[in-house]
């Protein structure tokens, strides 16, 4: 944008500072008018027939009976029905066989072989720095005395990630090539990602029993959607010009897929693998509830005994694995950079010229970017040599004398913090006082207010918010999702959970936006924050609960605090990237007109970064909802407690109904906080 020549102008042009146009204002006013008319007509009808705030009993549907009958049928036929004997039984056996093979291979390689092989792979894909990081990461795993649990978790994650990539890739391929299948898959993927893990652990356990198969398949359900979404996105966003060029050269559907669509989408495919790995590792602790073992089991046992030191000892290797795998897959994606370049697809299409018998330049670049056979053989030989050398030296397993116990010092530090910060701190009060005040001043009034509102007014508020930010279809989806909560008979617990989510989201957004703005204005602060955010984002959710409980006690406030810690990194990252992604020309125009730093932020960066900020709000809501449910383990109550109770007692009806209610809340909050593509594209 060119700057005006008026020397007295003190603000950027109005068009730059007003993303909300007059047309958008008139459209919002018209929507409010329609909502007011509907309220004037529908509210008297609702109050005349169903008075009171609670959801009417006449509008509920009891699904506990069918769910209990389904649970009883599974239990009675699990050992005799052909479906279990000849399908689920073979699936379970294949999973156990694969995990055992990987685990025995890792044990046979020993700590030296695993470390050497991982180091060589990291060096080939990302260079010396990541190779050294990998060595340090595996060394810390052994130094903490967690080598065997780390190998157990790694074996399970290898199989789970491969299965997730396979399942997600097939689903994404189908969705990317067919618009109808994509529309059909979208609600399924939404449900897989939003449904709490505890809710679908119970059906998985009913079918496969306690053990590794159930843990792997539950992880696949949770980790496959990102791969499916990103695969479909990459295939659907393939350059139309390239695809037309390939088709004009006579390539059939299979050739177009292999030589054009997949090469153009390879960056999204690797990003999908990256996200699948991170999601699978985040399930490591939750899967331990149903017999996954490994590091997750150590963390879960520490939670049961409120042992912060033991939880941290097992949590650190999970974080290190996540960091190494994240950096390695990200580096692989960068090596295949330029995947979205139309020239690549054009070169790929050139391969079809003259009968399509030879690879084009893009294919040759891709082939040359991969390690050659000679290098692969050398890396394998070095790995075997390291493993054999350690075995001959009598150190196939990590030497016990090299292990260090950090649990005791950590527990002493936590005891000191609890003794000095829990209560009795002069002037500011202790952490227990803060939790009590947060509960009394924020959580209790918010819950009481939501429960006091008539049920029809809650639906009306949801419709208004969703319609103002989206379309009438968005509002209808949000209202139906919220109404489904009442139909399932969990209206009260759902509003209790909603109050905790809203309070935690408010705190998360205030802190996240403040830190994100500061990081966007300071490159040094952003560099300092990056490793901290990495740790917070990859640390298992259960690990947050232990120090939070030690400092804040048991209740809804600690659950909200853990949710804030878990959701904050995503909000900070998205906010920072959104503000840094503002058009430099717009900022230069504002500076040339004499705008101060605060004016540039308030009148230029924030309006232009509105889509990113709305995405930060949306992700904050989803992540907070995920951890508030786990907060049911530490006194959060409401739907989280129902899900955990259903899993503990084998009560499919209670756990699954609460889980479906959480999905409905997540769907409603997503529609209320995320504008539709049409609106977002207009910037209104």
C-alpha cells in the first residue's frame, strides 16, 4: 500500500484499519434483527410449555438400555463369535506380533545400537546438530534409568504410528480424490479427534481386552485424523494448471496420482507424519491405563501416588522422544522443500512426454535427496558395529552405575514449594488461596449463571454467536450439537464442564495473546520461548496434573490450571506467527504516517492478523476442553468424572454418553469460535 503524501496524517488509511466493512455491519445488524424476531415468537412458546432452567425430561432419550445390551452382548460373545475369533482376534495377534518384533529388535541392538542408528538417521536428514541432540536425548533416557520403559514406549509408538499413517493415508487419499467422500469423512474425523480418549478406551477394551492391542488401536483412532486431513488437503490443493498439463499429455488417473498429485503434496504428507507422531506420543500415558506399559505406565503410577519426581523422571524421556522425532520429520520435510512449486508438477508431467517412460527433473531431485543404497548399507553396518561392540564390552543394556535418581531431589523441591507456597504467604496468599478464590469468584458464579439460564435461552445465545460469525448452517449445527447434550440427559454436567472450559479459555487467551504479542515484537524473546513451548506442548497431559495438584490441591481450579498450561503454547505460537505474517507494506505505510508501535499493533497488526487470532481462539478452546476432561481425575467433576467413572467401572452407558456429550460441546464451541471459509476469506 502506497503512503499518502499528506504530512499531517497520523493514522494509516481507513481501509487498512477497518477490516469490518459497512456491508458486514449491515449484515450483522440484519441477523440480530432476525434473531430478535425469532426470540419474540419462540420464547413465549417455550416458556408456556417448558418452564424452568433444566432441560425438559420429555425431550430426553434414554440410551443406557441399548448401550448396556450392546456391552453385555460383546462380553458374552467375545470368546465364541466368528467376528471376534476370525477378525478381531487376528488383528490383535498381528498387533502383538509387530510390537514384539520391534521391541526385541531394539533390545537386541542395545543402547549403543539404538543410539548410533538414531544418530545416523538424524545426521542424514538434519545435520550434525540434530545428531548430537539425538545422542544427548537417548543418553538422558538411560541416565534417568528409563531405558527399558523408553524402548517399550518406542516399540509401541513405531507400530502405532505406522498403522496410523497407513490408515490416515488411505482415508486421506480417498477424501482427496473424491469430494463426496471428503464431505462424508469430515464429521468422522472430527469425532475421532474431539472424542476424549477415555470415552473410546472402554469400547476398545471390551473388544480387545486389557493389553497392547487395545492401546495401539486406541492410539490409531486418535493419531490417524491429522494424517488423513493433511493428505486430503495436499491432494485437493494440487495446482490445477499442472494437473491439466499432465492430463493433456495422456496420463491416466494412476499416472496423474503418482507423477503429479503425490509429488506436489509430499510436504503435506510429511507434515501429516509429523503430527501423527506427536499425537501418538501424547497418547502414551492415556494408553497406559489399558495396559500399554512403558513410560506412560510409570507416569500413571506416579499420578496415583502423587509422586512428582517419579512422574518427571518418566515424563522427560517422552518429551525428548517427541522433540527428536519432531525435529527429524520436520527436517525431512525441509529436504523435500518446494513441494508446492508448480514447476515440480510441470517437470513431473514432462516425464510423461514420449510415453512416460523416464523420470522428470523433479523425480530425479527427489530421488537424489534420499540416501543412496551405499549410504544406507554403511549406516546399517555402523549401527551393527556399535551394537556388537557394546555387547562384547558387556554393556548391552544401559549400565546401572550410569543411572541417576532425580526423583528424590525433585520431591524435596516440591515439598519445599508446597510447604512455603501452598498457604500462608504474606500479602499475596498461597496457591491454595488462589485456587479457592478462582473457584469462588469465577468458576462458581459462571456455573451458577449457566445453570440459572433457561435451556432455550442457552440455545438462543449459541445460535446468535454462531450465526454472527458464520452462516445459518453454522448456527444450525451449533444449536443441534448443544441440544443433543440435553437430549442425552446430561444437560447439568455439560454446563458445569462448559463453565470450566470458558474460564480456562479466558485465562489462556489473556496470557497467550500477551505473550504472543511480546514474542512477535521481540525475536530474542521468541527464540528463548521456543524450547519452553516445546516442552510444555510435548509433555504428557498427566504430568501437568501432578505438580498442579501438589500446589493447588484437588478440585476444579487445578483442572483449569492444567488446561491453561497445556493450551497456552498453541495460542502463543499461532498469535506470534499471525502477527509476524502481517504484510510488511502495511506496517511500513503505518510507520510512514507517524503511527506509534502501539498504534501499529492495535490498528494494523491485530486487524490484519484476525484470521490467525480466531484460529488461536479455536485451538485454545479445543485444547482446554481436552485437558478439562482429564481434570476429572483430580476433582474436576462433571463430564470428565463421568467418562473416567465409566472406564473404571466398565459402565459403557455412562462413559460413552459423557464422551458423546463432550464431542457435542466441542463441535458447538468450534462453530461458535471459528468463522466459515466464506466469511474468513472476506475478512469480515
